[in-house]
């Protein structure tokens, strides 16, 4: 397998890419990372880019991620938001774990938000679901189903009150 050649080929496997923990907020459009390829205080940023950047790119396909090498004295991340605002995050002398934890807290989605999005996606994926937040508002939209009673009245034999009135003398 040619993709298993090179330095740390595990980074190119699908299981590794799916294991990423950082999912950026929807408002972030561009993420730029500035660092140097030399120096002790850039070591954590280099490791972060080597190990975690592919996961971030995989988990956030709508975010443009840019890296700038050897253009700055100190490493930092700059986030560009939809509304034109920017945010600077200092990475000087931090380890890759510290950087990932800090980014999860500052620009990552919360666990609660991710759970809600997952539930909403499951509702939309299942074609049998109908109601609020689904593709169909009512079961009557499906071909072969009985139309809504508000539009077309149900036949008498399908009404509970009518059946009950027949049983009671």
C-alpha cells in the first residue's frame, strides 16, 4: 500500500482522521497557523501541526486552514470569523496537548452542541421519522398514506368515536 510509506503513516488512515477531537464552531471560516521550523518554543506547535492538523482538516471540511512557516518570531493561531472579527491565540512554549485542549475550549464546539447536532442528523437521516426537525412534517406526505384528517375527513369505520358508539346500545 503506497499510502503507508513515509514518516508516521498512521496519520493517513481513516480511523486516525476520524478520531480527531476538535470540531470548530460554525462561525470560523479561516484558521491560520504561524510557526517556525526551528526553535524550542515552536516545538509544541510543530508537533501539533504534524499530529493534529490532518484530523482538524478532516473534521472541518468547510474551514480553510493555512500554515505560514518561518515568518514570525513567536507561534500563534489566527481565527477569522464570518462577521469579519479575528482572534489571536498565542502558542508560545506550549505542548501539543496544551494547544489542543486550549483550542477545544476556545474555538471548539461544546459536547452539548455536538450531541444536539448528532441527534438532529439522526432524525434527518432516518426516512421513517416525521415531525419537527425532519424532512417530512406529516406522515400524510408519504405516498400511500391516508391524508390528513384536517384536509380530508377519515371514513367512519376508522374513527374511534364511531366504533365506540356502535358497540354501546
